[in-house]
């Protein structure tokens, strides 16, 4: 497998990140709408970072299972 193909398979498609992050952010906004803006922003940063990491780990795990 060439380096280009290997790099491309490291990340989930962009739309997976978009759908999951927007959906979770919508739910988060409903749950914490009464908190101050700074707290809401901090929760958003942690949430997005965690979701990005989780999506990437799950995708790479699924891709590894397909190859192996």
C-alpha cells in the first residue's frame, strides 16, 4: 500500500465527524442552555475533542478489522 493510500485511510470521512459532532452539540446545547457562556464553551471544546478522538479510534479499529 502506498503512502498516499495509507494516509487517507487514517481518518474517517469528513461527514462522519460533522454529523456526530453537530448532533452531540445540539443535545449538549439543550442540556446546558442555562449555564454561563464560558462554561458552555469549555464543555463544547472538551466534547468536540473527545468526539473527534473517539470517532478516529473507532474508525481505525474498524478499518484494522477489515484488513486483518
